[in-house]
C-alpha cells in the first residue's frame, strides 16, 4: 500500500537535548494507527513535528509524496492535516456550533471577505449541524463550549478537527480525563470514522487502542521501538514486559 | 434565527439606526442641556478612535498600549498634506488614513508573532518612538508648539461645496463618517474575518492548526486599526484646527484604553462608544466642579478593572439577560486576564 503520510528519519533536538532520535512512520489511506509509549517518550513532540509546530532538526515529512517539512502549521492544515491536542483546545467563548464553523474550509477561504455575514450563511450552519451530529452533539450547537460537559468537550474537539476536512487526523490522547463511559463513547465515535480517513491516535488506554487500531507503533526514547498489528504487538517482548502485559 | 444572529447579518441594526437618528438631533438640544456642539464632535471622533482600538483589544485580544501614536500620525498627516500638497478635504483624510495604515503595518510587521505582555510592551515602545519623533522633528511638526493653522476644509461633493467651518456643520460631517465606520466595522466583526479574529483571541494555536494564517490576521487587523485611528486623528486635527504631540503620549494612549474598558469593549461592540461618551462627559461635567476630575475617573477605571471588567455595556447586558453558563462578569475577568497572560 502506498503511504498517504510518511515521516522519514526524523530527529528533533531542543538545544542539546535530543527528544526524537530517529523516527520513521508510514500511514496509509484509511488506516487507523495507534501510537503508544511511556510518559515523556516523545509522542506529542512527534505530532508537533508532523503537523508543523516544530521544524525537525533532520529528516523529512511527506504528505501524498509532497515534501511538507518545515511548512507552517496553517499551511500543513490547509493540505488536509488536522489534529487535536493533549490539553483541551477549544474556542471557549464560542458556542459548539461556532467552534465548528470557524474550522470550516469554506469560512477559511472567505477569511478576508469582510462584507460577508457568517450568521446568514446557511451552508455553514448546515455543515456544522452535520458535523455536530457526527460527533454526538446534535442539539447542543447553541451551548457555549466552556459550558459543555467534559465528555462533550472532548467530542467537540474531534468535531473541530474534522470540520477542517482533513485527509489525515492526528489525535493526541483523546480519552485522557474520561471515565469508562466517556471512553466507550469516544471509541464508538472513532470507530464510526474508521476507514473514511487516515487516523493516528496517541493513547495510553491500551484496551481502547487494541480494539480500534489496524497498526500500532511503540515510541520510546525518541525511537520507534516496535510496530505491527495489535496481535503482533501482544507477542512483542518489550510490550509484554511493559505494563501492557496486564491487559491480557 | 435568533435576534443576535439576525442583527449580526444586518447592514444597519435597529440600535444603530436609533443611535444615529438620535445623534442627528443632537445640535437641536445639546445647548439646552448646558453642553455645546463641539463636545458632540469630540465624542464622535474619540468613539471612532476607540472603536478602531477595540478591534485589537476586545476582538483580537491584542493589547496595544501606544495607540495614540496612530491617532497623532493621522492628525499630522491631515495638516501636513493640506499645507504642503493639496488642500482637499477628501485627499487630506485619505492621507491621514494612509499614513496610519503604513505606520501601523510597519509596526505590525515587527510584533505580529507576539501576544500578551510582550505585545503590550512592544506597542508601547513603538508608540514612544513616534511620539519622540513628533516632538523632535520641529521643522516638520512644530514640535511642542504644535502644527497650527490647519484649515477646516470644505466638503466638495462636486454638485455642492459645503463649508465646515461652523461646529454644527462639522458635527454632521463627522457624524456621517462615524456612521459609515460604524456600519463598516459592524460588518467586519460579523464577517469571517471578524470571526477568525475572535478565534485568535481565544486560542491562537487552535486557530493556526485549523488552517488560519494567524500572523496575517494579526498584521492586517493592527494596520487597519492604526489606519482608522489615524482617520479619527485627521478629523481631530480638523476639529481643533491644529495638531499637537501630546495625543501621541503614553498618557493619552492610556485614555483610549480607559474609555474602551469602562464602556465594556471586552464584551460588546458598543463598549468603546459608551466609554468615549462617558469619558468626555465626565471631563466636562465633573471637570466643571473640580479640576481633579481625572482622579475620579481614574478611580472609576480602577473599580471597573477590579470588579466589573465587562464594563458598562456588559453590566447592561447582564441586566437584560444572563449569558448561558457564564455571567458577563466572569467573561470580563477571563478576557482581561487573557489579554496580558499571553498564552500560546
Ligand atoms: N519545546 C521543548 N523544549 C525542550 N524539551 C521539550 C520540548 N517539548 C518537549 N520536550 C521534552 O521532550 C520529551 C518528550 O515530551 P513529549 O511531550 O513529546 O512526551 P509524550 O510522549 O507526549 O509524553 P506524555 O505521554 O506524558 O504526553 C519530554 O522530556 C519533554 O520535556
Ligand atoms: Mg504527550
């Protein structure tokens, strides 16, 4: 399978601290890939390099064969790369609907159209309604983001990331802070997206990841320690020796 | 559609229309309440200035604390253009606007990757530079003596040439410009552009990662705000038939911040207008009783910052309705904190 998104031998250093040693990753179209690893392993840093927050000290990032290394975050986002953040990142003063509308490519393209009334654009409102329903927030479009429940806010983050019409979606610990009900709900949501676009998820919740992912990569000490299908990883020595073993 | 989104799609809202109609009648009654038409001109000019300023402070969350520089640049540009190039009202106003845009763009190019306290400091530093230049360039600006003999040029519409020397005529002229700016700004803040500015205020990182060019929005909104402030400055030079460096000082730059916050610019489109009117009314009414009026206004400002950062407009909104989930007061505090906190 030809890869949609490729990271080649990435290295990321901050001063003389090397956080990513040598990371090579491939994500195919429609694939759901998991990334796991202990705290401080460099998973978030890896996402930050892939989505343009940091420019890698070495290596290359390609989307559909095109070199996107060193492009700025908004340029990478416009090419169809969307992400969520480990720490909740929403527009808190906006309603759920406005959070989504703000991320629509249609709105972005009219960004300098200063005579256009956002509120009068029924296409924006309709698209937002579809997305709200898709992430399980139908009927809550008028609620301020800050007033939503924690679980709803986590769902809205995915809605905002989806609204940007991505080809590939990076989710950084989407279940963090959620209880078991919330996690189950999010698993169902991500399961329903599976196959429609490429999804890459950093997750500590192994049950969650093993049930959803086609492939999993283990990152540790800034390197890809192991990768393969969930089944293959169950048999991997490192994974067996880590706290993952408790799962089985 | 609810009332708010209906209003936000309108060219002119009922409130706007009512306000402008009321202002149209102002010369008829302002003398009877013990005030004078020139005060009306001043209020409109400062309201225009504060509205432009609030594009940054309230909408984009960008603290510009040296904004008097652009107001002053507009005043000088208006005067210098009519003295040295051509005494045409329209061209002089364009010159004021253009000078503000250019000066604003120059500064914005240096600061648009910043936010929070760094942004605030840099705007102060640049503001001081322009102020010092205005004082030192004596041969051009007249230094502390000011640029004098600026004429109230007639408004030439081709078919009619209207003399603006009289305060009532000038009031209507300034009102016309104010009304156009009010309508334009209302469209702007409710457009995708305004929406993205507000998104940037709340979360710059999120805005960038959904594809918005945050730097470009911050650059353009600063330039635009400086340009419109300079237009207000041009009208000010015309009103007082002179231009002085004091409006560019840090001191005067603070006035527009006070007006905007007291009026409720952090939570309302109308905040800056309310604040400008209150400020100048307080100057004249309290100032008639005591020369220390600024002390009282300063105390009011402190009280607003400490207890009611949502300002008069937010307090009024709170009386009418409660924003779901969060009171105007909490919103005011959150936005005030975010201004200098400089997250992301
Ligand atoms: N901008 C930076 N400057 C210096 N060091 C950094 C920077 N960003 C991350 N690091 C360091 O890189 C290491 C990896 O951090 P990262 O956030 O990528 O880990 P992680 O795998 O996402 O961990 P967690 O599971 O806790 O989220 C940490 O030790 C962190 O301190
Ligand atoms: Mg992390």
